[in-house]
């Protein structure tokens, strides 16, 4: 029992903070959206600095138009059957369009979590590594949606958790096992990234399978919005799967896995046996319309322009506020405060002054390392961003 997770322990440790957030009206905030800001019924307005849509595409008119057009087309319905048997032409075409744009085989799921839930146990079984069960290594900071599959994976093969970005540990494991599968985030939601250069190097030497969730950098980073990890692997090799949420910077809905173009065996196995991918429905007609719309935007200069604005905003922030992530082109910054109580007070003060910035505390970060997670956005006005930076610095003087 509790070999891979301990939910009650997590609740006991984290619930005080969540309750405090609720008591301070910093959770369950109900809003409407208008012109770049959020509005509550009581008239309070604020910038959303916890948005994972770093280029603001969730409000793109082009995406919305394509969504409406797709929905109104009577040929498109949500087919109430496993897509393994019957697939809508719309779904088929959207997967094809994604595959062409991302130069790989794109497999769509209803969410990134659903893809991981299906694919990770399949990797654990050995089905994707010539029927040899790999030692499965999860980075300790892997996203919740992957960690939650550990018990299922652990029933198929040996599962271990490695220290964050511990490449020596990984290489030792590669030396001592026929196959190793390494599970990690590309860009981590708490800042930083996986050492992709090293991973590619290890893959050349050993039987190392990579499953990397790069939800936080798709669209927001890199040429054509290919994201962080992809910039190290132009052609996705046979031993790699990259997975993404399409709800984040991509500005649509659903999840996408990218697989090597010629590995038809693995593609078939995933389509047939990766849990929710086979049995559940594809993204809805509305989601598929948004994906088409987002691809439309991706084919224009818009992504480049918004990425540039994001970089300018990051540079401005870095020139005013000290963080360990200073200088990175990935959009997350962690402002260390330390004490949880002070962190909550700072977060409340920022909210009252027009910025929702999330307070992060244990178990999201280590004990005593509580702080603010600032998620930069290309669309925030520079004047308002400066105001946010001053507010943060004033609060740090008061509470740190
Ligand atoms: C948000 C997030 C997810 C969840 O994505 P869904 O598409 O909503 O399931 C998965 N992985 C990471 C790294 C995330 O940040």
C-alpha cells in the first residue's frame, strides 16, 4: 500500500493552504472575461497571471470563428462510438493536418491527461520496447497527470522515482537494464526544463525510451511553436513520444501525442490499447474546430509576433524582479518568499491590486520554499506589467 502515492498524506499537508486561499477569496473565483481582463460580479477586475495560455490565443477571434463554423456544419457530429471502429472525417482530417504541421504522426486525445493515462501503462508493459519490460523512471517533479499512473505502471514493471533531472542516475540505470523508459516534463510547471541535450545523447548510446509531456512550451516556444523538447529532436525518433495539452498556449482543447512517422507498429498499439485513446471519444466537434483554427493561426506570422512580445515581457520582468529563472525564454518565474503565511498575504495583496498571481506552497514546492508563481503572458500591457513588478518588490520588502 502507498508504494507510489499517498493521497491522504498529501491532503493533510496541503489542505490548510487551500482552505486559507478559499477564506481569502483566492480560490473558486467566478469571473467573466472582457478585453484582456477578468471581472467578478462584485466589480473587481484583474489580470490573470496564472494563465497557462502564454500567448493569449484562448481569445483569438480566428480560432473562435473556425470553432463556430465547424459546429454549424451539419456533417460534423460527435460520433457515439469508439473511434477505433468509426472515425468522423473531421477527426481524421484534423489529425492529418496536425501530423503535417508537426511533421510527425499526431494522435489526438480528449486531454493530455487521458493520453498519459493510456500510454504510460502501455510503455510499462514493454509493448513499445520490443516486448521487453523497461525499468520505468519518473522524474520526481513529473506532472500529477503522469504520477497518477504509477500504480498501474508498477503492476506491469518496476517503477522508480528519480531526483529532479538526475542524469547520472539515469545513465547508471541505462547501463544496468536492457531498456529504460524515462518519464518527464519538457518545460516544468514550476520553472526550468528537462536536460534534453543529455537525454538525446543517452538515447544514442542506450535503449532509452522517452515519454515527455511538454504542455508548457508548445506554441509558446521555438520555431513554428514546436516547443522546447522538440527543438532538440527535429525528427521524432522511434524511441520517443512527446505529449501536449492543447488547452494551454495552443489555445484550443484536447491533447496530442507526437510519434515517429514510420513506427506503424507502435502507432497501432497506442490506437488500440492506450486506454482512453481507444475507448473514449475523440475531442468534441467544437474542440476539433478550435484545433483547426489554432493551426490556421500557427501558419501565420502571429505566433512569431506573440512569442516576441512574450520575450520582451519576460525581459522586462527579469530586469525588475529577481528569480532563479532569470534570462530563460520559458514563461514561468518563481519568486521565493519562504514562509507560507507571508506568501498568502502577498498573493492576496496582489489580487486586491489587480493581479491574480498564484501562491505556491508544499506539496507543490518544498517546505519553506513557498512563493509566487508568475506565468508571463505576451498580451499584458507593459505599463501594467511594471506595476505588477513594483507591487511584488514592495511586498517582498515587507514580508520576506
Ligand atoms: C496542465 C497540464 C496537464 C493537463 O493537461 P490536460 O490537457 O488538461 O489533461 C498535463 N501535463 C502538464 C505538464 C500540464 O501542465
